[in-house]
């Protein structure tokens, strides 16, 4: 059945492509994509031998060596004339110890918060030290959005104080107000932290809203027990913590409004900011290390002399979480779907394109540190081998379809640029439709969750393409439920391993579609552009004007 469907796809695509001379080579490339090869790569990268591929670990080094060996085998050369496939990245690792002291001070009394049970640290390292108790100020969602006439800092002074805010952003069904049910850049934790620091705050406490939490606190705690890793040149001295919602009410003890009232305000579409009668101090104890990890960069040089100096970047992160807290006696977080399978797809696309290069050049980027905060992509953007203005777009691969072959796709980020037009024509070629994000997924998937957002912020049109909810053998509701259960029970757990069922024909279909999307972009006469009014237009125009 799989082989029959593949032959039909080859035949139908061939008929369509005969009308377009520039794409006539695509059909045999699609036919060459092998679900078996994807499976083989995935089974190696997702095996226990790779120990979960944590950033800077032995397992990740083994994975990098495997990827390099396959690129050599496929005759895909190191990027831009480099002698090595590896881009070495200096990193700093920090693991908080249980001896750290986070203390609440109120009216002469003190309460000690326990690490992992009451709070977890993020964006915090050994440089963080708050010996003098500092006052707290609640600032709603921690957002200032002039275009929506919204300002959580309007009537409060946060200078030399710790701000406390809720996760997410104002809830709305109106797409003209904070993009309705879809998250905007204002919801990003890093955006809120930067705003707080620019207002003079010394640190931030994030309270996950119960309506926003996709997992239990035990699952949050387990994930934050992993080593915190930062780029060596951007280690922070800012105190940032996430507070267990069950504990967070203590921060409002004696305040004019309770935490429960604040939660209710959000549901009623109102919000107030006010001072809290609590001060906090923090004396952190950390286990530290400095080390290197590696991006892996390879290229297929374009064939058109007038276009080959412009590049399409295809990326996938090959790291995962590594070895962590055991669940059902399993402590290896294999990361098979996240993202051994995406790495396998990128290897397969590289193998195919090397046989028949497009007009523009293609840079294949296997990224480290995605799970630690998009570190590999951030380092590359800071230290590019191709200037941003010569990079036409980024297609990021973070997972493939695993439940069933599909009849629609979702292009994260493609509604903000002309990438959407190219993806639509690619979908039509495959007989699938291009759909919008279902509301069920509005809090589990977003453009900001993986490396594509880093390229977008640098002005490079970027996209993540996933399967939708229309399947060949599942109803839409069955597909949605499978996805939700996977996110709840398997994502970032030891169960994302090779024992889970994977529909390899669906993975192959997804990989073929990504190859076709890349092929159309890399052969197009014009480069993609951001649509007017999108957040990244100015950055793109600036990089082009300055040739950076």
C-alpha cells in the first residue's frame, strides 16, 4: 500500500511539474525520499546509546559525529568552504542546588521556599544574589502594548523591586486584540523580562495561570531539574523564577487583593497592578561548568550563477534533554519525536538535494541547545557564515507527522510573509490543504516555540510546517486528541522513545512536502518578503540596506 501510494504521488507530481521546467527535477527527488532511511536515522539518534543528547553531553557528541559521518557519506560538503562541519559554541552550565535559600519576609516573619517544590529558576545563575530583601510589585501580565492601549506598568514604580506577573497575555476572542486566541510576542517570557529590567526591576517572578498550564507542577519541576545552559557571553545576573501556583498565594498574603481575585480578573478581561507587602531575598548555590557544544553546518551549492550566492537555510535541532529524573524506572529522555525524527528528515533532504541541487544554495543547519533556550540558532545569528541579507528564508523542522498520513498542513509563521503563497502552492501540488491553527492548539503550539523565531527576529522570513488535523484514517477529533495526549503524556518525558507507535509513511509524506517547499523556494526568481505590518519587516529592511 505504501509503495502504491508513493508511485501515485510520483505520477501525479510528474504530470503537474511537466508544465514548469524549473521544477521538472523535483518528482524523482520526492520519489527518492525514503521512510526507511528516516526510520533508520531516527532509531540511531533516538536510541538509549545516545543518552538523550543533552546539550554538551557525551550523547550529543555521539549524535554530532553520526550526523557528520552521514553528511560525508552523502557528499554534502561543510558550509561555505569551511574545513569543518562544526561551529563550536562556548556555553556555561548552571545547576541550582537544594541548599539555595529563597526567603519571603513579611512583618518580621520569614518563610523559606523550597527549590523544585515551591519554585524553579530560569534565566538565573551563580551571579544572582539578593542579600537584601527587596519589595514585590504585582504587574498583571507584565506587558506594555501601546497599539492595544494596554500598560501593566502605568501606575507603579518597579525600580529596584521584584516584579510579579502572570503567564500569557490578556484573553480575547477578537483577532484585532492581542491576536485573539493566538499568542503574540507580548506573551513571551523573555519579552516580559526585558521590559521589567528596562523599567528598573531587579528580578521577575512568573506565576503560571491555571488556565494556561498544560502540565502539572510535578512535570514542570522535573523539567527544570535539568542543567540550565546559557551562551557563555550572555550569562545573566538577573533573578528570575517561576512560582508553583499552589504556593504563589503566599506572595499576596496581606495584600489588598488575593491571587484568586487576580485569576478571576483575567477571566473577566480586567487587570490591576499593585504593591505587595512582601519582600524576598535569594542566596543561590550552584554547580557550574564551562564547555563547548556544536552546530553542524553543511551546504549544497546552487547551480545558477546569479542566484547561488543567496541561501535557503533548512534547520533542525538535534539536542534533547539527556538523562534526568526517572519516570517508571526510565531516566533517559530520548527525544525521538523531539527531535531525532526531524534531524533524520533533514539528513534525508540533504541526501536528496545533493544529487540534484537547486538554483540557490541550501545551508543545512543541525542545531544544538534548542531545549536550553534556542542557543544554537541564537549563536548562529550572532555569528553567521552567510550574511543575513543573503539568506532568503528559514524552514525549521521540529518533529514530523507520526499519527497518520494527512490531508492538511499548518504553516507556523507563513501568514506573516510570502512564504505562505509558496507553501499554499506546495500543498496544492500534494493535494493537501493549508489550514489555520485550531483553537485547541493555541496554547500548545506557537511560532515562538522553536528555532524559527530566532531567524524571524533577525529579519529572515521563517516557517515551521506541521501536519494539520485532517487525516486519511483518523477523524479530526481523533487526531486532535492524539496530539493533546502526546503533549500531555509523552512530550519531554522518557516515553518519547522508540517504543511509541510511529506512522513512518506519514513521516515520509511530511519529509517529501518539506523537500518540495524547499525546492520551490530555492528555485524561485524572487526571495520571500515579510508582509507589511508584521513585526520583523524593519529588521529585514535594515539588514538588506546595511548588507549585514
